[in-house]
C-alpha cells in the first residue's frame, strides 16, 4: 500500500441504518464480515447526512454527501428522478415524480397500482395522447410503479401542490398554486388537465383490461408530485478535479449522479434490487470503473426497501447477502474506501429517519481507531466522531491529497 | 491549586500532528512524558482548526485558534509575514511574502537560493536602490531565504497574481491583475518593475559573487507572492479583556500575534528551530511572561519543518527533545494549559493536511477524562470530542471564568 490514496470509492448502503429493536439492528445482526474488516482497519464515526434531526430524502442526502449543499441545490425530487430515468432535463424545466396508481369510483384504492411493473404500454400512451397547448409533455417510466414527468415551455412554475392523496380511499388531489403568480396558476391547471386526461386514456388500455381479468389493480391513473425547477449544479470534475462515475439502479440516484456530472455506468437493465446479486454486479462494475475513474459512487438500494416494508428479517438477510460483494475491497491499493448510508430507514417506522448513519473510511494514511464493526450501534466510538454529509468530500479529498491549502 | 485558573498558556506544536506510518505517528512514538502527564490529568480531544477537511495554513489556523474567524480576517499571507518580520504595517498597505531565489539564464534554478540565510546585504540593497515613483517600498529579510515586501501609497490593490513559478526550470512569472481595476493593473506593473530591478541590482553584489565562488546558488532574484491588504483586526485585549503575549520565532506567527494585539516577546535572534533547545528557551520565556501577562501563545516550529522534509525520525526526535521543555508546566497553579497543533504536517505528504489535531486542556476545574497520552491516535477518545479552532478561546475563557453570560 502506498502512502496516499489517489482514488475514492464511496459506497452508499441506501437506508441500511436503523433503530434498535430489542437492542439489535439489521446491520449489527447481519454479520457484515467484510465491512467489519474494513471498519477494523479504518476510521469510523456517525454522520448526519443533512443535519442533526433533519430527516433526509435520498436526494438531499446524496447531494450533501457529494458535497453539494441541498439547501442550495435541491429544488424538489422531480428534477433528479426525471434525469435518472433518462430524460434530458434542461435548466428551467419543471419536473415531477409520478406513481402509477389505481382509481376506482373516483377514489385511489392503490397508490402503487399493486406495484405494477410492466408500464411500457401505459407510458407510451401518455406520451402520445396527453396534450396541453403550449407545453411540451415528456413522460417516462422508471422501475416498478414509478415514472417521471417533465413540462417544458414558457410561463411555468414549480410553486404548486402534489396530486398524491398520500392515503388510499381518497380522491386524487387537485393541484393548486402555492403562490399568486400567473405562472403557478397556469402550471396547476396544466397538471390537473394531465391528471384527468390520463384517467380517460389509461383505464381502457389492453394492459389494464388484462390486469383486471387477473384480479390485479389496474394502473389507470397517475399521482404527480415533487415539482421542481431543474437547477444548475456545478460539475463534479470542475469542482473537485476528479473524473467521477455513478453505479446505481434507482432512477433518483442515477439522476443525482448525472446532474452532478458523474458518468452513469449501467450494470444491467431495471434489475431486481432485493437480492445480494445486484450488489455484486454493482461492485464488480465499480471496481472495474476505478481503473479509469478517480471517484466512483455506488448506491445499493435493497436495505431501504426492506426498511420501508418494516421487515427486520428481510433487511438483515439482504445486508448479510450483500456483504459478500465487498470481499475484494480489502485488496484495493491506493483507494480510499468510504462506506456509509444516506439515511436510516428504521423497520419500526417504515420510513426514513434522521438517526445518524455509520460511516467508515479505509485506506492509506487513515488513522485507525478501535472500532471493529460496521454498524450504527458502535460507530459513534470511532475517530471520526460525528460529522455531517457536507464534510465527506472535503475529508476524502484531503486524504487523497487533493485539497487546496487555505492560507500558507 | 485554586478552583479556577486565571491565566492561559496556549502551546502550539506547529505541524506536530501526523498520519500513521505503519500504525505509528511521530507524536505517539516520541514518548512525550511531560505532555502525556498533562493529557492524563486533563481533558482531551481532536480539533479541526479551520473546519473538517479544510487544509489550513499556519496563518488561518492560528487566527482561528485565537478566536478570529479566518474567513473574515484572513487577507493573504503577506500582511502577517510582513508584520512578523517587524515591518510596522498599516491598514491598506499591500503586503507580500518573498523568497530569495536563484535565476540563471532567465530561468529560476533554485526557488530558495540554496536555502540562503545571510541576506542582510541583499535586503539592504533592495531597500535602498529599488524605486517606483509614488510608492513607498519597504523590504525586510526574515529567517533563511524568506523576506517580506510592503507597498504603501495611493491607488494600490491586492488583486494581482504571484511571480513564483512554483517549479524550478521556469522563468519568474509576470505579475497580472486579477480584476479590471486600474489599481490592480498599476500594482501589477509596480511588482514587475520591482522584480526586474532586483535582478539587475543583486546579481553583481559581493555577497552573491562570494556564493558563486563557493559553488553556492546566488540569491539574485526575488519571488513575490501572497499579496494581501493589511486587515483591521480587533485587538486581543479589547476582545477578551486579557493582556496577551506571543513567544515564537517564525515571522508568520509573530506577525499574526502582533496583528491580533499580542506583545511579541523575543527569545533570541533568528534561532535555529530544529532542536529542542529553542523550545526550552521559548517555554522559559513564556513561563516568565505568565507573571505579567494573562495569556501567552507559544509556537514551537520544528516538527512542522521535519514534516515538510518527510522525515519521520527527525520529527520524532524533535518532539522527543522538545518534551523536556514542558517539565515545569505540571507545577503551574492557576494556569489553564492548552497544548495543540495548528495543523497536521504528515511526513507521508510533506505538506499540511486537514487531519484533525490533538488538543489537551489542563488546569483547575477541567473535567479529566480517560486519555493518558498526548497524540492524534488516542485524543479522539477524550472528553472534548471533536471541536473547531474557533471553539478554543470561548472554552478557555469560560474555564478561567471570563466569559459574559448570554441571557440571565
């Protein structure tokens, strides 16, 4: 091992961090043999990705960890999701996240349309048939029941409300302007028009008739939320002098990576995230990428989904299976390895929480501490203490000797 | 020992902090018997002098540790260096750091003129013979190959580039304005005129003829850098109600002390910094000063130089020798003792790094923790946790019961 690393791999175990249930957490229970070895040979700590007590989204937390202050650059989830599914968003576009949902007798009966996954036909119909004068409408499906919507044109605003009723049994919400500008009022009308056009178009589509026959909830409506103006984000390479890549499957993370100037390296299309094999494919791709990139961000998503499902055992199993993907990390030379999570997703609350996440840094020159395991119950004893997400890139850049001296 | 200290001694082991090499650091290896005793009887922690991942200069870090936010008061190294060598700088002056260098056939062949040290004759010639209409030129030698330059007059600006080519084998860089003001353009012209006048004046000087005869590189040029407008810094005594002094040999540190209103107490002239004897002289001076001053800053420089040289053994030896100078500290009554570093200077990178530095506080009323050694591998376990440089003075003032209550 040389004295100073010259590359960085940043592995984000999405939502892996948790609260104790009976004194145990999934990370502590999973037996993360390989990550424990890195923790043991590295420096550890806990991290508030956005700030203490701030419950982060995956978007705001990833921005922060990449060194982009979310309070400056975060303009809603839509822009990032839209870029992630491959829409070539432009500054000033209004972008949204969308769910396919099921509406029966005017009420939303399933906010995810039975976690519908084959939405090609439905998305195609929306793209072709929904029309609003003066506005370009770009619609693209994502994984599962997810999709993205972009409005492009003059006189649009993101100052509008969501149409997602949040709870089943309620009608789709009408979109309202949240300020008094004519742009916001106009955009709310555009969104409401799209909502009702979609209902008319989708319900009778063959794909939905087939689902009904099989007793599955049809994807006959869309819930539109997370309006945001596409921001201007200074490119990663310009900011840090590092050529960076992102390995991820979730559209949101891919979108964040792309908008920050990271090159997206696909590992396969729309893969299933809930098994350890996806992690292995990602890690293989990431280790290969380290030969040509200075910085690789890897996002591994399954633990977050198990957390949202409130399934302790599934989360533990996923993490346990995933650990095998980290076996080769210990052999890396000249690479600063950072392992962390973007937020906690406690199985007890089935949602993100602000509980700090464990973070480890391993590589040449790192001051080893006494922490020998990678989990949120022990990481606080480490030499990093308690940092924030925006500290990660400055600390990492310093460890690979790429910071500029402030003063002399 | 009384219940509350009433004086503070702040000892800065310049650049003493390091990264582990084979699991060891110079501080941990040196066997700091006296500092270990203070650590054992005090409270310990790690400190980001400017901020996590911010690689500090000695100037910005000393400002922060003295409680002056460098983002507010730091205007470039020149002003501090100039004050340090004894130039009576005034608000609005433009000040620079200068190296004596060797130029042969138009190229810089040694950026430090063979670490020339006897520069009295050369500096005198520059002061007397270099002339630019309408501008007062004040030039003063510092230790070794270093010097300071101050321009005083109307219509000057610090928005200009350095002339240091940074690498040998290149010509002296032309100074350029970095903004469009006539002041910046004028100042760049002044600097370029000084550069070329100096070359003409110095090359034939007897001192340089003598060096050439001995096969040494002549100090026949100057590299001008770090332009800064002299800032207004609120005096230490006004800010804290403490009469303060600084004991140091490095011009930069003396300059910072003076500009913050600390009285400079010399221990001898231009002493060699690489042995422990200098530390002993400084500590004797500092302990004597505590009889008449409320606050004494002591800067001990040798470890930083060994770090810049990449010499683990030299750094360890220097620290080991220096520790003897701290023997009498344990006997102090009524004095809050603070020992820290201004930044890490890892031997592995031969430059400053942002790795946090160890800090200990020892004195009446301090909450003792379990840390029994003063080094960067263990300090993180202490009761101070991870603080920043700007926290030092407020914590210290509170421990000597000199803070004002916020609220009632």
